[in-house]
């Protein structure tokens, strides 16, 4: 693998409403973002795209895969988004209103905080890294690979290639209209945040 393209899924209804977790579909804007990614990568050979099991990553990967000849999509549960337990489906504002201790504690140390009956960045890191090992094992000597993941998952993946303090990981910038291009080279590490729409 020489190039890892780390993409976040396109916009969903939950994103629009600022809701946590769930398994919602892409919005019209999200589908446009997926089509723009497909167009952007049409001339880059990507034989495998790894996603999570959630609809939003699969719906983002599908148009990209359709522009490649051939391309397989491999969904890994290890790349499912951080599970927010009792807070799944709530908006961040609802959490602040209805579960103020959760909002306060998470704000105090977002990396080590674990949602009630759910996960935290710290506790999901191991499974995400297991997923990343699978990616390197299953890539079939491809030069380019793509992961279409989620905000928290992609932050953890990117942190493996950056020297970042743990506490900084939950705040890494992970927009939906850009992707990270990580060049994997033992002698130099190059990261670029690239906008895929003009
Ligand atoms: O639904 C989960 C979010 O994408 C994770 O973002 O860790 O900044 O709350 P957060």
C-alpha cells in the first residue's frame, strides 16, 4: 500500500440534526458528496474500499466503486462508529439538557470518557486498530486503498500515522467535504487534507 485515502461518509439526516450514532441514510447532499468523490477518484485505481457495516459508509462507497473496474467493497464491523450507548440517537443538545453529567464528564476528558452502556475513544481504539490490521492484510498488494469511515473512527485511524497526544485525538478535524491522503513510506510521511469539490 502506498496511498491510503481516508474518507468520511457523506452527510446524513442525523448529521443535519446533530444527532449521535444511529444508522441513518445519506441526505441528497450526502449522495451528491458521494458522487463528487466518485468523479474525483475516477482516474485513480482503487481496487478495494473498506467501510463499516453502517448504511452511510456503504452508500458513500457504492458510487465510488461503480466508477472503478473492478472494485470490491469490504465492510468491517471494526470500523463501526463509536457506540454511544444510552446517548445513541440523541442530539448533543439533548445530552446537555437531559444528561448534563455525561456532557460535562465527556467535555472534561473526551478521549477516556466512556458513554453509559457504550464506548469511548479509548475503549474503541483496539477494535479500530484490529480493523486497520485487516486492511493491510486484505489489501492484496494494492497500491491504493480507501477507507470510508466515520468521524470518531477516522480520527483514531489518522492518529496512527500522526504523532498526537491521546487527548488530542477526539478533536482531529474530520470534515465531510474533504478527505485525508496518507502516503505510506517508511522514509517520509505525508498527509494532505484534500477538498474533492471545487
Ligand atoms: O456519532 C458520533 C460522532 O461522529 C463522534 O463525534 O466524538 O466528536 O462526538 P464526537
